C-alpha cells in the first residue's frame, strides 16, 4: 500500500505540515494539545504511522492548531 493511501500517514504528515505552518516546535504543539512530546514525535514519524492513534488525540491536536479536524484527513 502506498503511503498516501495509509490514513495514519496522511494524518501524521498533515499534522506536521500544519505545525510547521504555525512555526511551532513539537514541544509547543504537544503542550498545547496536552499530549506527550514523545507521543507526538511517534505520530509525526513514518514509523509511528503504523501505530494507531485515537480520534480524541487528533481532535486535541486540531483544536490546538485551531483548524478543522477534517483538514487533517486531506490527501497530500
């Protein structure tokens, strides 16, 4: 399966992109999302994409980034 077809990969890369657009570090986003930095790093890395992360986590991140959660599901 191509990475662009892997929903976890798409979401993780969109999180990373949105974070960088804000000029935020992983530490800043983790603090704003109330999740651990290590967990955010796992979400944003390709190896972490195979791990499942919850919709609750995605919602926390979207809220912290002040974006619609649906934006994180758009294919790259």
